[in-house]
């Protein structure tokens, strides 16, 4: 028998602040039988998540603003309505490419990485952005260590933009 999942209301999503961005977990591996993780992200200007790898594949769909998607040495600027894909294991990173907050929906498959975002983030009651911040070395070391337990490998900052 096919199971039909009732979509979770966005107001019931779990919101976390991660290094200056707000990530709303709208579907996780528990609610999707492990198939995927859906993140609705508010990405402030100047934010970047650095070069990294992880086993899940990832799709980024830009709702508002612009992001720079760097994949395996190549850059693409994605604006509202555009989508980019990263295969599992590929070196990649994302940065806000504009002067305004970007809204990006990311889907990771298979699911299971939500624990990483929950552990590195600070819970938030709503989707507001935290105060702008410059991550400290101690904060980054903690993110890297937690990431290792979820199969994330962090490789440093994004290189200079090529496109």
C-alpha cells in the first residue's frame, strides 16, 4: 500500500541558525523514510559555507537573490528560479553572490544529514536571521569535528570566483 505523507506546515518547521544563516528543516529523513532532507535557507550577504564534500547528492533551487555555486572548480551564479546540482562526493561550496539575503531550497538525498545542522546550529523560534557574525576559529573547528561524524569533509574557503 502506498503511504501518503501529509506535508508539514512551514510554520512547524524546525529553524536553526548556522554561522549566520537561518536553515529551516522542512522535511527530514524521519518524515521521508530516509529518502531525503529538505532545507529552506536564508543566506545573508557575504555568507559562504566553504569547500566541502559529503555523500548525499544535493540540489539547490534559488527562490530569491543570487548564490554562487562552486562545483569541482567551476562557478555558476544562480538567480531566482535557477537550480544547480551537486553529485554525492563532489567538492563544492555555496556563497551569497549578491547584496541581499538569498532564499534557497536545498534537497539532499539520501536523508540523514539533518543531525549535522541540528548539532552545529542554534535553535530559533522563527525564520529571522541572526545578527551578522564572523565565525571564530573555535566555532569552525567545532563545525568541522561535528561534520566528520556525518561524513562531511571541509576543505577550506571557496577559491576566487572564476565566472
